[in-house]
């Protein structure tokens, strides 16, 4: 995957999932992380890929999602501090997912 990041901030989890589906089907991008704020009323999706793929994915989602995004951005070759912030967000997501997965003996 490339070194570009794409951001879509959209209102609602359902709209965010729709936007992510559009992005992943449109271009060769992968979800890095997502953040829910205000009880899920605002959701930020972050995808990674080559700059052309990320741009295409973000624009397609902005045009075709069930809700109009609040904000969108593409960062080509992000600064190390930007990458660090995104990695921090992704690590929080991983920690949440790990504690929610039942252990073998719990099933």
C-alpha cells in the first residue's frame, strides 16, 4: 500500500460504513482506522493507499455516500507526526477489538 492517507468525516455509523464500502470498492485502499465522536454521530474514516487511489476513493465516497460528508481530505506523503497520530488511533481500535473477542475457553 502507498504512503497517502484519505479522510472522510461523516454523520452516522451507517453512512460511514456506506462510505467505506464505496471507497474500498472504488480503488485499492485499505481501512487504517476509524473514530466515533459524539456518540457515533460523527465518524471519521481513515484509509491508506497510493495517492491516486486514495483521491479516487475519497471523491467517490463524497459523491456517492448516503449522506454528504462533513469533511474530506487526502494527504500525500504524510509527515511522521501525522502518521504517528493515525497509528495511535489505530492502536486504540486494536486494543478495543482484542478485549471484545472472547477467549477460547469463554466460548
